[in-house]
């Protein structure tokens, strides 16, 4: 578009016909589309978290009581946890947050996400896993306000007297459907409720379980007081469901796999060759597949039972 507000394009359609082309339409559509609004909060970095109504509702409910948040994958359960943490850190500047995930990669990923979204420095966000050498320093440092960790590491350190659960204003249990029996999540939740004067728990999952008793077990183990649930069919979240893109990736098999594959192929071709020689199979080898062999095996069974005669099934 020039200074006079006139649209132009270098494509042949516009150059020779001087009419609006598809490229101009695409740009106009993109420019006229509503721009996403972002969360504005004293503890959230400007312009990094899209403001979504359903996420705000999850946070508002989670501030009231221990909450099990159930939300489909890729709809921002981690962001909900971060927004809840941001509000608590703002309300109570001296408090700490403990965000637990069942694996080391997840714990590391959550730390990077917190640094990307919240106004916390590198030294204020720490990660604790079985491979963290200076774990006592993390738990004892007043500068560390946000800890991401694996539950096994936290439980071991708690038993060693390194972790004071009462210092944490919020415990977050990611992938909380793992909270069965004596899993570390369950033990930590129990100790946290027992020791902290004002405990608050947020449990996150995309699939709490298909059976009622499994869900009840998670609710009981994590001292949940309310369940906030949204599915892909809910109008508020449906527009944020990402499209599924499928792509094929060809992977070269290891040499030992190829040897096994070739041997199986030779065995099958040998059987097919004998079937063709005996007249039981008339199609070329390259046309024979699993369906053909299964059908042949079924026909052989019918012959054995006297139900298949002269190339047809008997009545």
C-alpha cells in the first residue's frame, strides 16, 4: 500500500488487470484480524501470555481452594499454574512456589517456561532433580522464590530435613493422575497439608482417569476440594484447539533389524513359491499381502472341516 492508501502487487494478475489479487486480499485479511490481547500483571512479562478467559477462570477458582484442573493437552495448563503463582508471589512477596513434574525433562521445561513468562531472574528460579548437586543451597536460599522439581527428589530431601514445606504458598502437581497409593505426590501432599498453616494445592492433568474410583483416589490423595473441568467441546476453549498436522518420517533401520526383516521376507516368499507351484495360489508374489494369506488360511480351515469344496464354500 502506498502513501495514498492504494493497494498494489507485483503479481501478473494485478500488473496486467489492475484488479485486487489474492495476495492483496490475504494481507488485508491479516491486517484486519483482531490482535490477541495479553495478560497484564505485575509479575508477568508484558506481551508473552495471551489473555484467555477460560485460563483466568481457572486461576480465579484455584485461588479459592485446593483444585484439580482438568484441561485437554496444549490448552495451557502450565500457563494457568504460572498465572496462579504470579498472583500469589505478588500478594505475598516473601512466599515461595513449588512446581513438581514426574520427570526431569518436564521439570527443566517448566523452569524455562517460568523464566520466559514471569518477572523472575535466573537466580530466583531453581530446578531440583536427582542430578542436582547443590540441592541444599536451593532449599536454603531466600533468593529462590520458585522451584521446579521432580517429586522423588523433593520427597528424599524432605525426609533428610532439607525442605520446609510450610514456606511454600502453593504446591503444583503436574500430571497428577500419577498420584496413586504411596507415590511421592501423595506423601508430599499429606505432609504439606499437615505442616502448612495456609496450604494451597493445584493439581494438573489432561486425563484424570476413565473410572470414577480412579478420579476419587486422586482427589483424596491430593486433598482436592474442587474440580474445574473443561473439554474440547466447551465453546470457550474450542477455538484454541490446535489443528493436527501429520507427517511421515522415514527412519533407517539398524543393521540387525534389516537382517531379521530380510530373513522373514525370504521365509514368506519361500512359502508363497511352494503354494504357487502346487496350484493353490495363482497370483504373482508381489501381489500377495497379509489379507490374501489370512484368506488362504481360512479357506484351508474350511477344507479341513469339509465346508469348502471345488473352489466354493459348501452349505
